[in-house]
C-alpha cells in the first residue's frame, strides 16, 4: 500500500519566510509591550481606588 505524504508543495509554499517571521515577531513584541504597559496602568489605578476606599474607612 502506497501512503502519500501530507506536506505537498502547495502546503510548503504557504510557509512563511524568515523575513515574514521576523516582521511578525517584531509586531508581536510591540503588542506585548503595549499590553504590559496597559496592565501596569490598570494595576496603578486599582491601587489608587483601594487607597481611596481604605482612606474613606478610617
């Protein structure tokens, strides 16, 4: 019985080049940095809210 490979030339041509992968990696790193900054800002805002709540209870 002959078994055909699933990785045809057409599928191989769909693979990304190193340049495409590098560009995508840079874009993803920029997005991660932006999201990290948003999380930091959210944490600071939550700390402010917590401090206001604690301050109002004393």
